[in-house]
């Protein structure tokens, strides 16, 4: 089949009406492409795969099989939200795979950032392939490919694959209903499909997840400190009107300890680093300067509520010279 391309004169989808028209058109196209066959989708809970899932549920109902792999590096509440939205509210055919121990056991003792990324990527494909092999009659693989992915892969900037890289015996025809959309259009479509705003307008989150925010060898206790401090930061940003305004914000818990004092007793615990940046292209980023009162409140909450943290630091470094993530 010829590759579908974005028409040069396509109107940018900015309104609910344009989104509805796009949804109707894609439903018809997907029904025609898939017929009564089954479609498999790796549903991470990110914007693109979530919008594809919601669209396909509308188009083909339980002919869609969604697989959500919890690799243990997701943010607090994410797997629960995927189950709530897709299984409970949208009646999706959702397979939830708890692969937390599998990933964390493999990652134990691994300190090199690229090796960590490699292990997470490879294991993800393995787990997904295992689930795919358990299913009968799957003929299609749905992917949340979007138009910038196609353009970047054509320009040789990055290889475009989402759940790609599957083994030879699992080659399916692709269903890519948002492939001609830009990210802002995917969000408008997601809104119209009834997805929660927190899912549609969320900040970017890397594939290797919290794994790259737990520098060095990942341990379960330090990973938990990253997850809990990140949840507090997100909660406070939302309360203070910064959600959707600051481009990306998160916490990092590095692998060293410093002396502190808690309830009159010496402590020896990790610091928690807060990073909050703004950008348009991620090539260059500036630092968001937080209100000092909010900063004080974050220090207070994180040091008292998160186990193992006795110090909070703020990263004032733009990109370049620093990257956004620590690994
Ligand atoms: P850096 O750290 O390279 O980050 O300045 C730029 C943007 O890319 C995200 N990022 C990743 N996303 N897999 C991803 O899917 C990765 O391995 C990865 N590394 C960085 C990062 O969160 C930021 O938005």
C-alpha cells in the first residue's frame, strides 16, 4: 500500500469541529483497512498511543487488543490511569503486564546510561512479543506514529519506530491513524475522543522513564524516592498554575548521600534535584525560575514526605551546556 502522506494544503486541526471530521474520516478508513481482523497496540499511556487507542476503540471496539507493559519506571499513578481510562471507562480489551521485577532485576547493577536504555528497549520488545504470541488471529499492529516522526526519519535525524523492531515472525501490517497529524492536532483529537486533559496535555516523558532519573545503578528504594518526589512536584506545579505552562519538569535522585539532621539526629541520605525547563525545539532550553515561596514549600514537602531524602537542590543550568535529562 502506498505510504499515506499529509496533503500540502491540509488545514491545521485546531477546533473540535475539525477534530470530529478527522475522527469520522479515520474511523471509516480503519474499518475499511481492518475489516473483521484483530489489531494489536502497545499502549504506554503517552499522548500518541492513547489517542490511537481511543480512536480505534471507537472504530473497531474489541477487535483492538491493547497491551500495557508496566516496566517499573513509570510515574506514580500512570499504570492505574491507563487501566481506569481504557479498561474501566472505554471498555477496551486491555492486557496489563506487570513486568516490574523482570526489568528491575535485569537493570540491577547496570550503571552505564546507554546500556540501561538498551536493556529497557530490548526487554520491552521481548515482553510485548511474548504477549503477541499468546494471541490468535492478530493481523495488524497499530502505532502512534505522527507526522514529525515521518519527517525526522526521512531527514535521517532519527529512525521512526514505536513498537517497531519486533522479531521476524511477528511482522504485521501497520495501522497508523494519526500519522499525518502534528502533535498539537493529536491533542485536539484526543480531547474530542474524551480522553482526560491530564493524559492529552501531559509533558514529554522519555521511553526509559524514571530509569534515566535514577542515575547510575537503579535501586528500588532510590527509584521510589524519584517517583514520590516527582509526584509531589507535579502536584505542586498543577496547584500553582504551572502545569501546561512549563514545558518539562521532574526530579532526579543521584547516587550519593550527604549528612543532614532530622529530629535532632544525624541523617545520611540522598539529595533530590528539581529540574524545570522551557523550550520550543528541545535543542536549546532555558530554566524556569520558580517563586521562592513555592521553592520553600517543595523543599519542605519533599524532605518530610519522601523516604531517604534530606536535601533538595535546584538545577539552574540551561541546555547547552547541560542536557535535559541526567543520563
Ligand atoms: P536531552 O536529555 O537529550 O532530552 O536534552 C531532550 C528531550 O528528549 C527526552 N529524552 C528521551 N526521550 N527516550 C525518549 O523517548 C530517551 O531515551 C530520551 N532521552 C531524553 C527528554 O525527556 C527531553 O524531553
